[in-house]
C-alpha cells in the first residue's frame, strides 16, 4: 500500500503515519509508478499495527469505563410480529429496542464464532485420540480395549 492508502487503512493522519515510521514500528519501501517512486508499506506490518492500534483504543476506553463508539450503522426492517417481540424483550430488560437488536445480533455473531472454535477443537481431539490409539496399540502393545478406554477418558473426555 502506498502512504495515503496506509494512513486511511489505519485510520490515522499522514503525519501520524510518518511519526510511526520514524519510531521504527513500520518499515517503508519504494515502488516505481509512472512518473516517480512512491513510498509503500507491507500489508502484514500494516495489519499488525492496525490490530495494535485497535487493542490500545479498546484498553483506553475500558480504563475510562467507556464503550468504543461504533463506526458503522446497520439498519434493517423486520416483520411487525418480530418487532413486537423485540420491543417486549427490550422492555423486560430495560433497554431500548435498538440496544436489544444490537445485543441479539452481536450475541448471534459471537456464538457462531464460538461454535466454529468448539468444532475445530473437537476435530483436533479426535485426531489426537486416533494418533494415541495407534501409538498405544502398535508401539506399546496395549489391547484395543485398553487403548480405546484410555483415549476416551483422557483425550475425548467421555
């Protein structure tokens, strides 16, 4: 990315980008364009720096007891039936309808990510269990029943 694209990507000014480069946190390179060379930055370094900036902002707002301000607005229409349910749930929880909708959407998205991680861990455990089963039966001379019992209890948690 060139200098302006990098600053836009990081959400900072060009001057701030120059200061970051001066501290050595970001390495600049050169690429030739039609009429002159331009300063460029590696995508991996920019991504790492973007994550660092976001984490620092989250920490600052958490220290102050503030929530970070949302950057994007999402609007959608729902059927009257669901609108009524949403309104009732919001009233019970003491929240506005918008806050309740936001909470439901975020919880749903985080749940999906959590389910993906849980599924990946389950697959890893099954692969590890198969490896241990083979090792126990082929190399250590355990019976198939002993090996299965060991894998089920210690690795698969059955």
